[in-house]
């Protein structure tokens, strides 16, 4: 069945909106990765999958609804590795691989049992996948060593041989710990609560030591966290993405990115996504090979199947009272979030667009609260604006050269709430 191409318009720095995908038996013609690359190329990118316009790159998997018995991970080829931890007909742990090049419609490796014994992997285990597709089973408690243990099955062996059996340098752990893999296969043990620093903590175990030594143990800029947070590690930068799935002021899933370059002591971005919060935690998260974030939605999807939703990287984020500017010739539209520090109050927006006309828009919870129109300014313009709404963020948008000119420069500052 031939699909119909539909144009997908977006600003260069904009975030794609989520649209459920119903394939209706059609075979996808472009892979999810190809669609994502197309979407990132600008206003006139074209993409086609089924008969649905792709704005958020949502793909229904060749897999029915799943639940907490299943975990998902991605390798560097964008394939999806699916692990059924318990409840399989075989009575064993099973693994399958859905091909990224087929938009997850074809299994490049069908379901097969793996040599984990007749274990029913419960909350005492974390399951993670590295860039090569190896699957790591992290046993938090109950191991023979009395430590947190790592057992990794290699993708090269079809998940039939172990590449790692290791007792780590970390004591036995519990549900207040999350485990993620860094880019070099190092293990990031994330302590969400009860650490000495009164923050979410990172305890970094190195692969080169067979997880027997810590490279770093540190507090982070993130407060102590609970079950509503999930974590992934960007395996190109080792930034930690803290994903707040529910309990957010915005009513949306929020991303809080801890910057590795600062020893995770500051955020490079804090921003809501455009997807409603997930109160039942039925989402697994993984990075794609190009650094975007994929959520695997296990239930309650529009297609009636498990779905993959790939998010573009979040818009740039800045604190209130911090100027945002473009140098001369900055002709690319800007879209970002400003942290206001409160859900309601009054803010001040001040800006200068100089001789070339630009348009500046500020939105709160999707509603415009300020629009400069297409203006040039010889001095700083300043406006006080009352605002209210569920989130503590505002959307700042700058549309340069709105009169058809070029070579613009602009500066905008949004104050904190008062």
C-alpha cells in the first residue's frame, strides 16, 4: 500500500509535537531515524509513515501492549532490544530485537530464552542496554557476593554468552537506586534518596576495573527524587537526563539535564516536553544514536500497541534575569524556555532589536502574554506583564528579519516573577 507524503513544518529550533501513529497495515517507507533527521532539517522537511503526518515521530511497534515485566533499550544502530524479565511461556528470561531500519515492524532477532536460569526478575534487578546492544542485568540485592552485582549478556553471541560477571564496589542496594550505562560502559549508580549530600547522587563505577572501583562519588544539582523520576545517560556526553514523569507544575513530562562538564553540579536545561505527564510510570526511556530521547509507551496508546515516541532535544533553557541575544547576522529563529521561578506574578520583558526589525513573542502555558509585533528599536523597550498558570516556565520566541531583511541582532531579558 503506497503511503502519502505530507509536509511537516517546524521551526529549526522548535520542538515537535506528539501525534499517535496508526499504521493501518501499511508498511513504513522511512525509518524512525530517517524521519528524525528529516524533521531536523527545517521548515519544509517531508516525511511519510502510514497515512499520518509525523510531528513527534511516533511509531507503533510490532508488539502488543506490555507492562513492567518488559524493559526496552536501544543500540547504536537504533534497534530496539526488548527483554521479558518474567512471565514468558518458557519460564525463562527472553530477549528479542526489533529492527530500527524497519520502523520496529520486523524482528532482526526473534524471541529467545537467555541463560539467566529460571529467575523471575523483579524490582531487585535493573536491566540496561549499552551502545553495542549488550544487555546488563544489575542485581541490587540477593547476590552471592553480598554486593550489587553486574551480569552482562553479549549481543554478538545472540545473548547466549556472558561478557561480564562482577561483584561491584557498591553495597547491596534497593528501590532508591537507579542504574544507567555511560558511553564507555561505565556504570552510573544513581542514588535518589537518603544520601549524605541531601541530593540525588552519582556513584560512578568504571568498566575498566570490572566495576570494582569508583571514579567519582558526588552530589548533584538535583534535589532528592522519588519514583516519579526516571534517568538516562547521554552516552556521548555523560550528561544525566532526569525525567520527571508526573507531579510537575506544567502537567507535562519534564526533562532536567545535569551537565557532566560541571560534575553534574548544574543544569544545562530544564524544560517540559509537549507530552502529558505519565502517572502510572508505564514508559521506558532510551537514547537514540543521534542523541534524541525515545520513550517506549507500553500501554494506553492510540494504536493499541506498544509505541516508540522519539523526542527532539529540548529547546534551550535560561534562567530569568539572564539576557538572551544573537550577534549580528543571527538570522535563525530562536525558541527557548525561561525559568520564571513561580506559577504566577508579574514579569518584565526588556529587549532591543536595533535597526533590523524582529518579532518577539512570550507565551505562558501555550497562551501568548506578549507580542512585540515586527519592530526595530533604537533604545531598550521594557514592559511589565502579569501572568498565571500551572507551569513555572515561559516560552520565549524570536522571529528575526520579520520584514524580509537580513543581518539582524537582538537582545531579550525576561525578569524573574515578582
